[in-house]
């Protein structure tokens, strides 16, 4: 089966065409600057990557460019649109309504729309992507795969905030968690790597990228995770604060005469690694800064790694034990320094990294010593493949 995986943002659209039998990526690409002007970067596996400036006034136009790129006689991979058997859409927020992926129907579209106020930047864009695809491929079955769904197994003690209860009743204010597709995919793989069934083990998945979250997975189920009502909570990230004392917001707003909206912008876009270092949100730039002796780059990476370590400890305590830890996503897969800082001193918990093995980048590998009671692995994530698998399973 050929599955088109779509990840639609407000001005971008990432796609991959995956052969579900071989799990090979047949083609992939990115539309950027949708509604502004438009740019498509497309690669068909085995052929040359190309970029074109394209006129993309809306997402329908972007989807049309994607389909044209897939169908192009010289640079494409399909001879007819009929070869696309299904489309899998990444949806950021499924609220409490979606604990699983689901085939998209009109009722499902309405229910996703009902979650819009929980993710006002993401869900409306995801919906636009679905509608654009439905318009151009009306007969192709489509599946919604939610970032939040994997975390719906959390117990109430993990997802409730210490706020007046009516905010949960009236507005569904609670922890939801994100990156669920990645946490699910990586935790299953980690269980297989340590030779156990997911139901038999206690795992911690550290998804560390530009956005970062950590999940405790007990018996194959998410039992706690660091992100919250929104993806702003938990670890400090590329440009997001992660957890801060909530009173700081009013304190700074009154000192600097800022509105709630302006504060939100600072917390989401000017904080985290960028805010601390004053240099960059990208860990490669921070590593370069550290090598040059920049103390604020050192501080940023220290704050980040220390937060990762604290959550590893917290989640081992929450689960009452720990079999294995996975590091995944851009930083988790490629940054030996962060992995070392995040785990050093945890030998008392049975975690001992093998310094040589920890030099690995971007590849699946065990990075703990052979006698470390807790196995530590680098497990590359693959959210698109996970979405394609879910899509095939549902149709
Ligand atoms: P992600 O959001 O998963 O794409 O991760 C982005 C972060 O991962 C950035 O801070 C990058 O510096 C880091 N990253 C991605 N690829 C690499 C790489 N090959 N080497 C080092 N860091 C990387």
C-alpha cells in the first residue's frame, strides 16, 4: 500500500509517501511560506532533490503542488493518483476525545475542530490540510493520528493540575502531553531492543529536539509526561521556557509593561536555549559556543541537561523502577554531551553510560555499559512511519 503522510502547519506542509509493505520512503518534501508566496522542496528517493518557487496562496494550492511533484513524469514516483491508497494526517491536539487514531469522517472533523481552542496555532492548520487533501482526493481514505492520544492513559493524579476543579470541568484544563506518536513508536522499539514485551517493562523516553518532552511508559502505557495543556511545559526547549514559577509571568509583565499576549510570545519564542544563551536555539550552535568558551551557551545546555536528569529521576520514582531509557529526536540522537550530562551521577539508580558507545550519532545503539542494570539506548524516532503504520492498521 502507498500511504501519503501529511504534517500540515499554518504556513508549511511536510509530506512523505511511504510504501507500507517495505516501509521505504518513496518520496518526501516540504512546502513552505504557504499563503505568503510559496516554496516546494521535493525529493523522490533515488532521484535528485529540487526546490521550486511556487505560488501557494492557500493550502489547496500547496497540496496540488505536492501531488504534481509526485506525479511528475521525470522527477516523480506515481503514474496516477489512484496509486495513493490512504492519507495519514498528523493532528496536534485530540483533547480528551481521541485516545486513539481514527478514520476521518465529518463527525471526526467536527470533533477535531472542537479541540481548536486547546491548540489554536496547530489544529486549525491541521484541519486545513485535511480539507485540502479531501478536496483533491475525495475517494481516498484518511486517518487522523494525534500527538496527544498516546498520553490519554495517564492517571488523573498525573494529568490534573492543582487549580480550582471547575477549570477542568468547564474548559478541560489538564495535562495532555505531546509527541505521543514518537513516544509510542520509540517505547515499542526500546522494549523490543531489551528483549521484552511493552507490557513487561518500565521505560523512559527522552524526546529531545527543538521541542522536547519526556514520558514515563509503564507496561506500554504513558503514565506521565512533561508537556502539559500545551507544548510549553516541562523541559526548557529551543525557544520555549518549559516549567517556570507561574508568578514570574505577572512579575515581568508589570515590570516591563507587557500584555498577556506579549508574555506568551516571550515564553514561547524568546526563552529556553535562545533566551539563556543569547546565541541560538540550535544545540549545534550552543556546542560551538561552548567550544569557544561562551559561558552562557554552557549555562543553557547545563540547565537543559539538568532538567532531563531530574525528570529521569522523577519518572523512575513514579513508576517504582526502571528497565531502560531511550534518547531520541535531533538532540537525543545526536548529542553525546547532553546524554552524558543528563545521566552522570545516576549510577546509584543503575544507570552507567559507556563513554565510547555514547559517541554514536543518529543511529540505533546501546550506550550504557554491558553491566548497567538500566539499559540506555539511542533510538531514532520516525513519526512519519508511525503515522503510516497507524493509517494502514485502521483502513
Ligand atoms: P528536531 O526538533 O528533532 O529536529 O531537533 C532539532 C535539534 O536537534 C537542534 O537543536 C539541532 O541542533 C539538533 N540536531 C539535529 N541534527 C543534529 C545533528 N546531526 N548533530 C547535532 N545536533 C543535531
